[in-house]
């Protein structure tokens, strides 16, 4: 019984780490995509988004190259979606 308890604890840790990594990747894809499209649309919500100072705007412009629609490109985004679905199928089935 003690051997099985150790194995269960190890599997819980693996599941937690895998969930954290997949959650971080998912958050990057969702938030990064929304932020990139908002930037491309020039933040079309007046009164909610304000023009940042020049140094912050320059940093945001550099960060936009790392957002999913721009960093993954045309074929890469499709592969990312396919790989995400494969992970979901493998984990939940």
C-alpha cells in the first residue's frame, strides 16, 4: 500500500505540473491573441484604453512581435491548434 501511495503522489505532481504548463501556454495563446488584435485595431474602445507614454508604447510595440498571430505565422498557428487539440484528446480520453 505504501508503494502505491508514493506512485499516486508522483502522478499528482506530474498532473499538476502538466496542468500548469498547459495553462500557461493556453493563457499565452488566448491573451496574446486578444492583445495583438486589439493593437491591430488601435484599441477601438474610447474611455477604456488610453495612449501610453512613449517609452511604454515602444516596449509594447516590441512585445507585439512575440504575440501568437505574429510569432507563429500562417502555417504555425494551424499546427499550434492541432497540437493543442491532440493534447486535449490524449489527456481527457
